[in-house]
C-alpha cells in the first residue's frame, strides 16, 4: 500500500496564466511530481525488502533515493499551495491590511525590508547551478527567516529549517514557456505568490517547538 500520494491541485491547470501556462502545470504536476511520489514509495518498498532479507549492500543508494524523491514530493506539495492566480489574490507583497502583518514584520526583521528579501530570494532562485529551488525558510534556533538555495531537492539545506515559500528552478517548471530564461520566470513568479498560504506556514512553523537546544 502506497505511503505517499499525489495531492490534487488546489486550482485548475489554467489558474496561473499568464505567469505559468496550463501545459506546464499539467506536465509538472501529473508527470514530474507524480514521479517523485512513485519514487519515494518504490524506495520504501526496497528498504523494506532489505530489512526483511538483512541485505544492506544497496542501502547507501536507497537512502539517497529516498531523500531525493521524498524531498521532491514535499517541496512540490508546498509549491502548488504557495501560488494563487492574480485574479485570486496572488502577487504583491504581504501587508498588515491583508491579515499577514506578522509575516510582513518577520520579513522586515530578518532581511531589512521586503525589497531586500525579494532581491535575495530572486537571485538565490535564479542562480541555482543546474536543478534546484529557492526557498524562504523558518530557522527555529534563531527564530528568524532565512533564504536557502536548494540543489536538486534536498542538498544545501540548514538542518531543522522549515520551508514556507518555494520557487521551483528546475527546467521542467518553466522551459516550455520561458525557454532558457530562468531569470524571467523567477521574476514572474512574484505575481502569483499566495501570501496567505505563506503566512499560515510561517505561523505553524513558529509555533513548533525546536528539537535542537544549546
């Protein structure tokens, strides 16, 4: 029985136009994200078989595969919900008047201003080498927000950090529409950020008790 399942999109394929066209959304969700779900489940089955047979020759590769596919599944699940079409409230910046003042204050405290935060996440996302993500994460030890540049799905991540806003910088996220202009895609992404969703994720991360103490 599958442990992980592909979540349904919270909108139809055309909801994020003109920023992301329907063909990209369909392929990205139904093919690429689905492949990470299948990969995670398949790897869990292989690990179970290794335990049953007490055969550990492949464990290093299996653990890497699990990290890759599971992180891909989790990041994509956040990604879909981080976005809303311009007609549905996506874009702009978090404002107190919209009920997300706590998030807006945290961004200013952590980065100096929204403009400085936007510049850092844009550059981090656009300059990923090869495949990866730009991520705004809550770092529980300091209680601050940080920007991370994630390689593939799981590399270069601060231990314990909780992603709350993710920009997919893999080519499958944009190439059919933006060709090799990753920077243009990342700039356009700001038009569909759902700050209500990011705010909810920030509040939930902040309420969690850190497992690390010094």
